[in-house]
């Protein structure tokens, strides 16, 4: 089993839909039938996960329509719980409500068969006593399967029928009527799914990656003939095996009037449901289908409207001021799940009241449009001209994106190049194993992104063509070219590592004090001495009252002036970050905001810091900024050749204290592990390349960083999601450039 980010499906009440924060879920384990209730011990002799954690396994039988909850507590280790469906879909939780000794996951049972619960730990090798309780209760999201819904939990394995290409295949049939709508939803946690539907007359419909998800395939079709339909469940590559879940839903075609625009006139007033942050809220619901389009528009002249849409899987979209208009909010999306969608009408500020108008427009699924949103083949040696537009799928961070795939062999060199004259390009390569390699501005150009890569494994690689800024559209060209003679790791600079390390916990009253941030400077400096051979004399550490603006500027000039063309200069910062308004937008700051590092006595903006770095000329200048809004330094600082940056959060999102690790920030702790303990040296060649360091930090963020959830927001001129994401900008630094030896 591969470890995934800690997530859990928790039942939410309307009070948990607050726009400004708070935990979700009930602090008490849900009542119901007890399936497992016992004490256990993790330790030598137990089975282990692939990532090294001891694990105990419990099998339970539950009925479709129930809710299955698993609760694990321990005084000895950091608990982790996993619920796995018969089809291999996993629901996981690490720290329930922030408690490292308590994990709780709950999921709606939508598959018949045996469900499995794992009791394990967060870190490999943790041992000790624990207690587990597994319960099933009625009244779940699927109180009972609709008569038109059929769920098959199966497994592709040796001995199954095979396609001509060598893929295993299971076949199911159903009787369909002309005019019915068929929704086939195939998911697996074990294999790259592929779904085939054959009509009675032999017409074939196929889907590989629904919305780019390699573990899900969906076909949504209105049937045009009666008779027996055949469903083929298979995999993308030959020989793949594993469990899967197939849901077949047949419904009568929805009358045209059911999709006519729905309008609601209402008012927010005292006595309405209230979000936990004080805003009044009204709730509207509708039944959605994957592939449908939704445009929900909320208008009011009496209060500042705020609109939230939540899907059956708890995916959340929200909007405050549509295109800067304070009286209108709008959410536009393509639905990806079947089930009940909730539209929450509320206000930006607590206690606002007044009348409003809500319009809900739904468009029927369009097969051609959905195919365009999935994946397109782009073999090595070919290119494509396309465009980002309003009909494309959205990334979690709001950018439109197109998806492509190519097949590659381990050891081959490829160059992925994306160019556009219409927007600031951004490109990602996702390896067959799930590693993400990205580039924003190639050699400082906003119109070109490029990744040169020696393929680390054979298989299918995914390309994400997108933009740096949310909402950008326009034409682009994407090319994948073979590159002969590339090596996995180059010779590197071979010079010295030197740096300035700043950490501020005590702000002397200028700002609230922070925990552990001063220690972060010492921790990272020591890690570079231990793991990268940095000499103590090549490091300046400034903490608390020492970290004044003048002292930091002088330290950068002094240390940087000694750095030659073969040396790596590191600037590390852990402390407060801020945002200030600038005179107007610029190409690198379209939001008209500058980000700052708040030193002991004053702040320094991203533009000012970039000018400061321009005074020194090392071979490579590396920024490691563990501060709120630090991602805003990416565009302004990593904008000339020879600079690389690692930033703890995006430019409009705060950064959390990593109290679990007794560190001021997650990035500080992970960087120390990456270099000090050499954990980023993935291939064991004693050199840490830019891509190895990037990937290690990405994986640690994905696995370990705990956001408080989508109900937490940063109020900085408008709400932003509370999710903290790592920002890496390698600029002109090639992926195979060695940073540390």
C-alpha cells in the first residue's frame, strides 16, 4: 500500500461550512453497530507498509448505504488509520482535529463486499499500544442504493480474459432502453483504469483518465438503442492487476425543463442557520451528474454576497466578488461526482442581512467536451497547438489546464517545451510513479516553460499545460522532443556552500512572537554543515534582535561577495511574512500587492530583496523562505538566471507552525531532513540534484502538511483557501543540476 495525503470523509453539518475556519466533524465517534473494539500493539512481527510502518489489518462486512467509521487512539505513537473499499479506494486520516494521538476516518459504504481497516502509525517504525473501534451506522449519504444503481467490486488478475495488447479484462452486461442515461464510474486504488462500453449494435465508447485522474474512468451516455450493453473493465497498460469498483447507474432521461435555469429569491436574516464564524446562510441542493456544467450566480444590493458550492465528495468551490464586483458572486464548474450538490448562500462578513437572488444554470454532459477535458496523446517527437479557455478543467489553485500523455523508456532524454504569447506559461511532468516535475519561467522568460529530463522509469508520463496565474487564457504550443546525450546528474558546481540564516521568534513587540522560528535558522545551518559540507565560517546566523534589516542586508553582501561562479549561496528565513499594497499592478504582481519578509525592525519587499541579491554574483543563489505569503517572492526574485527558490506557501496563503516537529515551519524541518540526513538523495549517488530536492520536499508536503481544511481562510482583501501548498521555482536551474554533494 502506498501512503497518500491524510484525508478523511467526515460528516459535515451546515455549521461546519463556515467561510473562515474551524474544524469539521464531530469530536465523538458516531454511534452504531460495533464491528471491532479491542486493544492492540504495533511492533516487530507485524506486517509493514511499503513505507516502513507497522500495520494491523481488520476485515469487516458492512451493508451498502451504511456509514463505516474507524477510530484509533494511542498514548505511545502518532496514529494513522486507513479504510479501504473492496474496489481498492482508500480513505485515510492522520491527526483527527489536530490530535496526533487520535485518528478517525468515516466513509459512506457504496460497495458490497469485505472492507478493510488498517491501524498504523504516521512515521515508519513507530511502536506501542493502541485501541481501535470500528462501527457501522445507518443513515449514510447512500441511505439505500437506488434500484437503478448497481455496484460491482472486482479484481483484474492473472487468469482473466486478455485484450490483444495484453491487458486483463472483466466484462459486465446490462439491459438498456433507448432514451435512458447510463453513467459508468470505474475507480481503483491499484491500477490505471480503462473503461469500455459497447452498444447492442457494436458502437464503442471508451474513457481512460476522467478529468486526468489515472485511477478513475467515467462514461456518461444517453442510450440511443435498446438491448444488451457490454461493459469492459481493463487497465491502460498490459499486465496491470488489482482491485476496482464499478458503479453502473441507469436513469430515465432528464426532461429539458429539469435543466432550465433555477432562480431563487431569498434573504439572509436573524434566525437563519449560522456559520460558526457568524455569517447567516441559506442552503439549496440539487442532484448532479459527472460531466454536467454548473454556473451558480448570487446577487445582492443589500450585503456583500459570498457563494459556496460543495459536491458529494466534499469538493468545495467558492467566490466572493465576481470580477471585482462586490454585489455579485459566481461559481462555474464541471461536476465530477454523482449525488447531492449543496449551494450555500452567505455573506462575506458576519451578521450581514438582506435580500438576494440566486440563479443555478446546469448544462447536460457533453461527451466531446468531456473527452477534451481528459487526456490527449502527445508522443515524443510531436507538438500541438491549442489554447487554454473557460471550458477547460481547473486546477485546485484556479488555473485552467490541458492534459497530455506520452510513453517513455527509462534512461531516455526528453525536452518538454511550452510557449505562449498570451499568458505566463507553466508546465508539469508527472512520472508513472506520481512524481511531479515543473517549470515556470525558463531562463527568466514569462512566455516559455521547459523541462529537460532523463526519464527515471518506463511507462506513461502525463503533461499538464497550464498558466502561472489563475484564470489566464489564450493560445499556446506544447512540444515533446527527444534529447540525446542527457545524463541523470551533471557534474554540479563543485564549489562551496555558504549562506545567511535568519530566524525570528521574539519580535520585541513589533509583531506577535512565534514558536521555534529562531531555532529553525540554527537547524538548517547545521544541516548544511552536516550534509553538504558547509564550513562554519561560511555561515552567518541572525536570530531575534540580531535580525534587523541593516544586519541582514550587510550579511548578504558580506557572505555573497565571497561566493564565486562555482559556489552555492543560500538565504534562509523563518519568521513572519506580510503583504503590502503597491502603487498598481505589474506583470509579476498582477494583484497589486508586494510580499514582505518581516525582520526584527522593518520589512523588506520582494522587489527590494531581488535588488539586494543583484549585488552578489554566486554560481547559484538559493532562497528558502518559510513565511506566510512567501510564494510571492517567486516571480520577483527567481526572475534572473542562476536563482532557485523554495517557498512555504502561495502568495495569498498563510504558513502553519510545524508544532508536531517542534519547528517553526514545515519547510524548515523538511529542508533539514533533505540535506542534513541526505534523505533527498533518491538514487544514492551522494549528490542531491535540483529535481531530487524538489521532489523530496513535494512528497513531504503532500504527506505531512496538515491544513485545517477548506473552511479556513486568509482575510487579505478577499478569502483564500486555507490549504498550504509548497511553491518551488527552479527558474533557469536545470532539474539535473547538482546542488549539494
